[in-house]
C-alpha cells in the first residue's frame, strides 16, 4: 500500500550541493533547476527537467533523480528500496556526491519506509561520520544520530544515559551551525526529561545565532525565562531585551515588558529598555 512521503528536510541543503557540484556538471543549468523544483516539492517537474538534460549520466544528475524518486508519489517501500540501491551505488565514490548520497541512505531508513529502520539509519550515520569526520554531511549525520540516541534507539537506556551519549557527539561536530543545532537538540532533551544543565546548551546555541523568525524569538524567550528562574538577571534581561527589540509587535511583548520591570526591581544596575 502506498503511503504519503514525509516532507524532505534536505531541499535547501541539496541546493547548496548543486551549487558546489555544478562547475563540473555538463548540464549545470538543468540540474540546478531540478534542485530548485525539488526544494519547491515539485518532483514531477524536477524529473521532466532532468529528462531534458543532456547530462543524465553524471553523478549529480543521478543523485537528483534518486531524490526526486524519493519525493514522488506514490511512495512505497518498493520504491524506497530502489532509492536506497541508487544512493548506495553513488555512495561508493569519494566525492561530495558520495557523502550526500550516503547521508540520504540514512534518511530513507529513518523516515521514508512504512516501518522505519532506526538501527540501520544509526549504522549508516555512524559509518559516514567515521569515514569522513570533517565532512559537512558526516557532521549532519551526527546531529541526526543524536536525535535517535535521545529519543528512538533502545540503547542507551534512561534519560541521563541518552543525554550523555548525545553530548559525547558534540566534540565531533565542528561546523558552527551544526554544533548550534546539536546544542538545541540536547538542551531541549534535558528540558523534556527534566534534567539540569539545559541553559548552557541553549545559550551556546543562541550565541552562535543564525536563527530567524519564530525559532529565534522562541529561543530568546526560552533562554531569558530559564535565566530569570535561575536568578541570572543580567542574562535574562539581555535576552528579553533582544526579543523586544526584534519583536515589539509580538503579542508576547507585553508580558516580556512586565518581566523586565520585575528584573529591574531586583537588578537595577542592568541597563534596559524602558517598559
């Protein structure tokens, strides 16, 4: 029975991959256009674009075709096995395409079969991280592996052990944005499991920055409120003020201003935005 495929979370990343690889692609315009259509969740149009390309035999085009197949309906396990076969073949190389293809094998096992094979996904992520530890794709795999360790895999057992296993991956993630994402994942896992040590992870993520819109404002408020509860008035005020500066029309701004008044009463030395 077919099932609805989950949205691809890699579209923007694959656009970056297309830009990286297009210099050596004979049909760069067609393949890059196909990636843009994949990013817009238009797999049929992307496939038509690829069929019009004269470079369908090159590795980037083959990767694009596999991703388009993965994102097309009907999404069946039989189709996903075909996708995995294509990706594994591409993954035998030693270029950026091979690393991206291998990462995508893990994603298919994690999210695209009727019954996810999380153990196999974890194995793929671990192998990729060991194979090319400095690669962006390998480090992205470590972030996904951390999520599996925190919430899905049978081992380690118990929240403290799960969090410790995820934190052990931090030293292996050197890309600042991916390290930021891993800090958020771990911080929120500690919060979910009611474990101490939430704030250092969320503050580290906020210091890296790069968030926009709702994710940024939510993180600002989360850091500010947790800092306030711990009595870290300067840090609480910093993040509340940052939120107000960027989100003055947000319905939550009124409550934030009240909290800034409360902080000013106990921490008058901190310069702040007037309520």
